[in-house]
C-alpha cells in the first residue's frame, strides 16, 4: 500500500505501474520450431521396394502437419536435421540415372524443401555416402542455409586451427515475430548445426585428406558463446546425433542430450537413431522429462524416421532489456498416423508436393521396375536370424564373384576369399513390414535394392583366422544371451542391435552358442576374455587356422570401422571398389540370367537345454513359411504388429 504521497505522485506512480504492466503483457512471444529428421529420401508415401503406396511414411504426409502448425502459429521455424538425400531408390535414381549438377534440375529433396520454406538444415552422416562432389551439387539447390559446424576442410597448411568449415557452423536470422498482443517484434534466432563425427570412419575412403571432424560438445562450447556475442536471443541446435544413457567421454556418435547442458542453448533437435523423443524409446534417460519433452529442463525432440513424425518445439519468450529470453519450452513428436477414438487417423498426402515430385516419382518407378534377371524360388528374410538365408547367400556370392574378377592376376589372388553380408531388412525398429520378400520370377532393380538397401561400395580386408573369429563374435551381439536357468520368456534377437550389424561370413561354417556371454562390448572392446559364442569355426571342413590369412569381402562402411568390429578400422583394407554392392549384385544376376536361390548353411544356432522359454518375433507373413523352420511354432500376435513364434530349444539349429 502506498501512503502519505501527494496526489500527483500517486497518479504518476499508478500510471508508471500501469504502463510497465502493459509493456510486460505485450512483450511475450510464442515461438514454434518444427523439425524433420532422417527422411532418407522418403519424400513420397511410397515403398519402392514393395512397389506400392505406404501411408506411414513420406514428407508428402508430414506436409499437412507442417501447414496446420503454421496456421495455428505463424511464429514458426521449419528445420531439417539431416540424413536426407540417401535412402530410397529415388535417391539412387537421382544421382546415378538423372544426375545432379548445374545443368540438371534441382534435386527433388531440395525442391520440396524450398517449396515448403525450410529455414535451415544440418548435414547428416548419410549425406556423405555419395561423396563430397555429389553432396555439394545437391545442396547447391537449397534456398536455405546448410550447416555443418564440426566438419572442417583440410587446407594443407598443417595448422588445423585455421581450417574452414565445410559449410557454415551457424546462422543468426533476424525474424519479425508477432507477440501475444499482435505487435511485431524483432527477434534474433541462432541456429547451430552439428553432426556425428564418425563420418570419418564410415566414409573414410571419400573424406580422408579432404575434411576432418571434431567433437560435437566441444564445438558447441565454442560456437554458442560466439552466437550470443553476435546478438542471438534464441539458440537452437540441430544435432544429427542420437541420445546417450551414459556419461560423456568425448567423441561420441550419440550425445545430443549433453547439448542441453551447454550454457546458452535453448532447444535441441536431434535424430540419427531413428527413434522418438519424447516417447517410450527413452524411458529412463537421465534428467529427461518425457511429459514435457525436456532434458535438463531444455526442450529436445527426435522425430522418428522416414517422415513418421513431425518434431514440434514450443518456446515462450519474454523481453529482457533490449533482447529476448526463453523462459519455458516443451517438445513433442507428432505422428503422421495415430489411433484416435478407436480408429486410425492418417495425414493425407499434400497435393502440391505430389505435383512437384511427380516426375521424380515416375522416373524412380521406371528405374526400379527395370528387369535384370530371374530367380527360381522365393527369397525372404523372415527367419534370417535363425540360420543362413538365400538372400544373404546371393549377396555374398555376388560380392565374391566381383572381387575374384577384380583381383585376378594380382598377388592377392592366391588368398581364399570369404564374403560378409547382413540381413538388412529383418524387422526390428522399422516395423513388421521391414523384410525382404522377393517372389519367384523376374527380378528388377527394386528387388536388388530390397536385398541391399545402402549405396555402400565394395571393399576387401585382409584378416587372419583369429580376426575372422573375432568379427563373428562381435556379430553375435545381434542375438540375445540366453540364460538356461531362467524360466521367463527370452527373446532370441537382441533388439538393441540393428540387423545390419549381424554379419554372416560365407565361406566358413560355425555354430553360435547363445548361452555364452558376449565376448565384446558395443565398442568392440573385450567384455569377457573367456567367452566364446562362436563354436566349431571351420574352413574347408577343418578347424580354422588362426594364423591363416583370408580376404573378406564387405562394404566400405564396415571395412573402415563402422560397427566397431575388432580388426576393422581401415588399416586392413587391401581393395576398394569404385562400384556399389548393389551394382555387383545386378551384374551377378545379369551374368547368370537365372538364379537358383540356395544356402550353404554357413551358421547354425546351437541347441539349448530343454525347458528354456525362447521366442522369436517376425512378420505375420512368416506363418505361411513355417515348414522351413521345424524349430518354430506360431504362438500369436506380438507387440507393434509382429507375430510371435515359440522356439523349440532342442530343435533349433537342426543339423548341418
């Protein structure tokens, strides 16, 4: 209460308080940040492998969510978090068939993002798969800033301190935003882009000597104060890196949640892991609030993959002095299809985007439907974790045939050639439709892309028998450790390890004992020196000689250290092909004309003690093929649309 003041002073004080209150009320802004991530060329709502529409994917179906969000709040930024230009056959068609460059039309991904008015994007690791020249040609068509703050050009002067970034680290955009009273306000929004430094491992053959990378958090600590000094009111980090449940050590692939601890960061957009935050994928993540979508109190979002979700961050800004400050933030990932009131609600495809993409879509269809040969029997991956499969065998044979020709007449030709391949499409996180299934008859390029989904190049490593054994030990991490004394149900498959890590090496035979603990941890470091899950490793019917040298055909990702396999760090590479594995498979099928799918039973799973309760989840379509697997019996539906099969522990593995 104000007492004993002259009436004029009382009036002036009341007027001052009234004006101050009005100013405070006016100077509040709701800023919305929308984000896509890991689109992987799923621009259309179409599965080019199955050659049919798919309502669960595609930027074309994310677009209505974007338009609706903008209509609800014009104070909106739209950002992309990387892994955009590689993935579906459309990405391959553009680069290999239509071409990219100054004399070519704008890349369909850039054209779509330009149409939708993206405000900025960060590069993802898969942007580098086609090489730097293709990357530059593609992103030259972007009408928005492209960022990569921890990727540096090698300028050759032996002083890394002055190396320029490949693309700008950040951009500060002065935006005219409308406050809650309808008044226009100027706000400086800073957007910082960083990505997983492991590109130097995964695409070493394309990047070494041209670029280098640095730690995500170290670079954020450099750039954020600089952005603040340059006047950024709000700082949003685009981080193409996943989230980690473990304390930071430095140089991590997945470390986006630690960005919320960097002073000055207001919001983080993450991806890379193809998961959803906030959501059940990250229950128990340290310092996370899944209800609010925050980590350490800062909003953070990861919006799935392939256009499954739209990331949405809501920031509340208040005027502080001459600038603005984020006082509150929340995040959510909105799916393009979700169940509401007992029915599935699906976002409709956007007509304008559809018209824009129509020529590229038709070009891709013509490309993937092009025949290359025939197969005499069905090829599928429904049981690929249980034993050798015809699809993996076909890839392995094609790789071996290519390398045998390439190395003929060289000093390496005398060494035995083994071939490593993985069942890429084997369910897991992408869902029950993510399997290879090729009918007997004509084989088209789309079927080859279905067998081998990445544009990896062939590579050959020279290893000892002991190193081959370690590789297989690392590969078995894709299968669970089964406790023979446990009565509760146990999954045969370790769902935390992606199927592309389950390398099967053709040319040797071996047994996997799932009751043994893992020999290596996820980083390829020894976890248990006495553990041996790989049993009876044989070459040409005899126990493998640990000192004998082998050539093993694989891909450039694995050969250069992708997956942290012991002995594979790039130093053992003896041959690098200019061609992709997909090209080798196409060449192999064309040369044979007719392929008779078969397996040589490279591996089997050792029988387990009676009474062990083991289950295996696969596609519901696997039920019609149970005659192939005497050890399985159908049990019923499993979570997320899968089918659950009971494993007979005594019959598993059969006989060789």
